[in-house]
């Protein structure tokens, strides 16, 4: 009898243990994912944006069609009770609010609200602002506007902790993230910058060189673009490395994770992410993803987009993509959970100081008059 009771107790113990969530297992230890879309319209500021917002939900997700994309979430699903950290997701130039949907959903399953806007004039469908100061300024203004909009949204504000806000930026989104963290671009190294690049570098062809030169004429800034509500920043394969030097990060306060894509030809790490990390020294953590290019960092392209833009959707093996994303997602979760997961490690971000006094660019000296024989 005693043996039978012991056996029953042992079986019950196994069943109870098997019902516990396994830490790190996506199916048990993470939240279900919900998705809603939000539009911002501010005519006075000529601002119009569409935003995808992923958040922890209570209902099982299913396939949602947003042609040509298929996402997995519950559309407008009921949110899990409580307030979660907010992460803004700023896409690279050849992308949209859908391009990183798998990473956004994964972060939502870890307990974050993730808001991804499509940036005006700097996205897959319209890159007219590329390599201009307006490109970076507009992104910075739009990302701050997303915070304002979500904190005032009657449905979403109940799920967001306004004291725990982070920013994840890819490509130009990573550059805008640096500006929102307090970086001050100066362009002091631009005159010599192209001498160390590949001949195919798009910043240094005739079109790119003209635009960057015009951008640099608007610097240094009159005012810092820093948003002190942003408590942690991750910049993945950021560009515009020529804009920054050691003095650019004198007033940069948020914790920073820099991630380089080893095969990113547009923003090679040696000239961008790695160079920026060297300027920051102990202020930043740096990770290199040796197999990653811009396409590998995005969600797999749907078939229609692959046919339209094969150069963006370069095929890489499924195994390589999974490896890149696993390393990336684990690094992002570790970083944001540490700084935003609780109030224990929240940094105190001071208000941004005034940028150094702006000086107008010196006028080019007049060309010397050619000395010639005076006519009688």
C-alpha cells in the first residue's frame, strides 16, 4: 500500500513539474502577441505616419494578411493587464514598418510594447530624403512624436510605462537613435573620409558625395535633438559614420548597444558601427554579426517583394538567417530587459544641454585675379 501511494505521489509530482513554464521556451515562458495599427496626423506639423504596435496579449495569435506580408499576432487583441516597457523600432531606409515584424513580435512576446512607424521620405517606397539632413531630422522628430501619440492613445497608454522607453534603430534609424540619445554630429572628418572607403561606397559616389557635403554645411547643430524620455538605445548597423567623432558623444547619456553587420556593404562596420563604438569607448557595448547584411537583419521577404526587389532580398540560407536572428534577438532582449525590465537599472538621463554655439560656415575665399597684360 505504501509503495502504491509513493508511486502515485511521484507521478503527480512529475505532472506538476511538467506543467511549469520552462524558462527560455518560446511556447511557455513568453507572452502571446497582439497587433494594432495607429495613425498619426498632425497637419500643423505636416506630419502623417502609420505605426504598427505589437504588445503582450491574452489570445493565441494567428496569421494576419497585410499584403505582401503575413504576420502572426491577434489583430487588436486584448492586452495583458499591467504596464510594459516601450521600444520604438526605426527601420533602415530600404524598409517599412513591416520589415522587422518577426523581431518586433518576438520582443513583444518577451514583455515589451514595440512601435514601428514607416518614416516619410525615407522608406522602401520613397527615399527622396536620403543622405540629407532632413532625413535624420525628420526621423528624430517622428520618433519623438510616436512617444507622444502612444502615451495619449486611450487604448495603448494603459499598457505602457512612460518611465521605461527604449529605441531600436536599423541603418539610418540607428543614426537617428544616436541623435536622440544626445550625439552631436560635426562632420569634421568628412573631407578625408572617402579616401578610406571602397570605390563603390554609395556615400562617396558623385550623387552621395554632393548630398553629404550639403548635409555637413548645416552642421554643427544649433540645438541638441536628444529626447531624455529614451532610457536605452540599440543601434543595429547604423550609417553616417562620417558625421561623428570623439567629441560628438560628450553629452551622450543613455546605455547603448551597437551591433555591426559584417557583410553590410552599405554601412561596413569598420567605417560606421565599429568606428562609432571606438569613439564611445566604455560608453557602449559592441557586438559584431559576421554573417549579417541589411537583408539578413530583416524578416524573410515575401515572394512578391522578392520578385520586385531581389537585390534587397538576397537569398541566404535559412540556417544562416536563424543564426543571425537568434544572436541578435538574444542580445536585444538581454540589453533591454536589463535596462528597461524593471526600475532597478533605469539610468537617470539629464535634460540635453544646449548644443555648442552655431557658427556660420566660412565663406570660400575669392579666387585670385589672374594677372594679365593690361590693354591700352
